[in-house]
């Protein structure tokens, strides 16, 4: 009777569970996204199919399928599967799981997988309680975390686990989830409603299924429309198609280049509200820092890279603050494209045949016999000169006097220009 009652409760819970929970796959073949891990021949799939998975840590942003993957592993293995959440579990719960695992192993030779969600919420002492069972093979641990495991998981436990990095779900995977969700709900949706859900998902599968479930409830027996999706998302749809993607990013870059911080922030807001990938925005800022600010403000690249790292480690919505700071820095910084022009001109010269030989005094002289070839002979060490530089030839003979970097008079480059002019090294007509 207890088994029948428990089965009835499970069926009732399953039917009333959130859509995201109802759609969780039973085997690894049902997983959507993360093809770099579970695609044909990929590492996680091969380990699961061979039932050879050792302890692992699934690391990725919310909604990327960490719990989904763990449950898919459970459906694809002969080992027993236990699940705990570090939010509610303690050392006592862990010890009980370990004891049950030992009994299974001793009585019928069956291994146990423990899925520990939010493992980063366990203290050092709580994580240490897992270590002996992981080390002797009593348990195979699968820990899930949104935080960097190199900071949040104890080194001994991390060193005994394989790290699998989960990425935000691509749009085609999100679209597949929406189709599955509509089928599960017995509903249909307008194309523009589905497109809006996909655009606003931000790579988060759980979020898009939650929004879809609300939209289906609002639609009732009607077709899910864009109005239902807008209401579920709590926002209005912005027109942001393929052309808008390129036009808005172009306006964004040109506003920073034009030193208009208000316009640059506006276009940043447009992209964020439209669901543009924050990592794409960050990459464009990093490129801009060297392409359009360059040596006029060398710190601009540091600011841009720091913002890109913040996007990875913090994520939206908080990372909008880091992006905003970086955009304002880029827009208000002095501008120079000399770094861009210098590498472009130098590569053209190389392609056009300006190769030449490395001068003998600059060649590697650290191996036996190099001195007999004259390598390094006559090289003057700049640090031996009180000025920190010496007048000597650094270009091939055929290229002496060529210039590719010409500093502007903007920002820090004014100082660079003055410093270069103080040198007496011959530089052809531009000396």
C-alpha cells in the first residue's frame, strides 16, 4: 500500500510540476544543447554510455542544464542515483547517503552517484566530509555550481573531479525547447511569439520554459500570441531582427568613437533590452579599446577586458553596470587609431615582400656555436645606458628608416610622441 501511495504521490507531483521539471530528459539522448559535451563522440556522452563516469563538476550559468544533465546521467547508468541540494542538506545528510552507498556496494556490488546541487554553498568542512567516499570510490559525485569551482570548491575535491563547463544554450536549442514545451502544454503559438521567447531567453532554458508556461496559461485555449509572451516576460517586444543587430551595434561603436557617452549608453540599453548576447557586446568593447582608443589611453584595454571578465563571472543583470562603466570610459577617452594603422601597414609591407634578414647583432646568441657565426656580436644592452635606450639598428638593412607607428597628439600619445622625438636614432626622412 505504501508503494502504491508513493507512486500516486509521484504521479500527482509530476503532473503538477513546472513545465521545466516535466520536460527534463530521462536519458542523455533527450538533452537539448551542450553539444560540445553530449554530442556524438563527445567526452561526457562517451563516459556515460560506457558507464565510466567518475566524479565530475558541472559549471555553468543558471538554466544551462546542469540538473538536467545529472538526471540524464541517472537515466543512462546502472548505478543508484541520489540527489541533495547544498541549500538544505548538511553533513548528516551526506553521511546517510554515504552509508546507503556502502550498503549497496557491499550487498549487490552496485555503485552510487550523488548529485549535489549548488555545491558551492557547502562550507569547506561540509565539502571535506565528501572527500573520503569520493576518494575510495564509494560515491561518484556530480556537483553543480554557477560559481567558479576554482574559487568555490575545495582543491582536494576539485582535483578528484572532471570539470565540465556548460555554455548558455544557443538559439536553435532554445527554439527546440519551446517546441517541446508547446507540445507538452498542448498549445500552439504564433511565429513572432516564439521568436520573442527565443530572443529574450539569454541562453537560459529554464527561464524560457517558465515564461512559455505563463504565456500558455494566459492564452487559455487560444493560440499563444506576442501579447501573451510580452505579459509573461513583463516587457514589451522591441523590433530587433538581423538588420537591427548590425545597425545597432554599428551605431553603438560609432557613438563611442564619436565621444558621445549618452548615445553610446542609449545603444547599449537598446541591445540589452532586446536580449543581445552580453558577451558579444563585451567583445566589441574590447576590440574598440585597441582599435579606436589605443595608446591615447592605454588603460582603456584593461577596463574593457575587466568588463568582459565581469560578464563571464557576474552575468546579467548585474554585469550591465560593468558594461556601462566600460562604455562611458571608451566614449570619454581620448581617441587614436595609430595601433590599428601601425599593424595594418606593417602587415601590408610584409605581404608586399619587405622581409629582409634579422641583423646579426639581434640574432639569438644563446646556443653553442652562435658566437662563431657572429650572432649577437655588437649588441648594446639598453638598460646599460642611463637613458634606457641606445642608438642601434633594429630593422633589416632594407627597411632602415621605415615607420609604421606614428603617434598622434591625443591623450597619452602626446607624451609618447615627445619621448620619441627626443631620441637621436636616425629614422630616414621622418627623423
